[in-house]
């Protein structure tokens, strides 16, 4: 079963996303603490981390690098309420799989993005295993 870690400071959104992603059949954990993400990755293999940029440390790029270093197979999707092209480009450059702007059109949009990301994760793992 694929696993997703949701990190968002907004409790109502975090609870809504956690319930919806669980309904999709994924194992889900959720937190509001960005630093807890790095701790939770130790000994746990999440397929996807869906994280608001505000819970990251002061530097999004450093946060992403730490996740990639601690769990290189984990795909990271960042969410933000601030739509800036430079920050999206930088996030993808340092390892984010995707970048989603809030407010979301619907939770189904988030579910579709997680499903798409999981297909990429599976393809990456298959490529790695056959190499």
C-alpha cells in the first residue's frame, strides 16, 4: 500500500486531506510540524510527502535536500498560497516532484496529483531495480 505524509499548518485542511487520501486507499500520516517530517522519515518510507512550504525550515531548498538525503525514493509535492514562478522553479530544481497552488480547486485535484506522483515513483523504482 502506498504511503503519504501530509504536512500542513492549517488543521482543517490537513484533516480534510488526510481523510480524503485515506479514502483513496493510501496509508496516511499527517502533521503540522515541518521538522517532524525529517524525524518521521527516519525508519519510515513514505512514497509521497505533500507539504506546505510554510512548514519547511526557513529555506525550502534546504528542507527538500534534507528529505531527499534522508529518503531519496520519496517524492515531494509542495503546496503554497503564494504563486511565484521563481520559488516553484527552485523547488523543482532541488527535488520537488511538483508544486500545487492553494486554494485547491478540489480535493480530487490533490488526489489526482498524488496518484500521478505515485505512478512516477513506481516508474522510477522499476527503472532503478532494472539498472
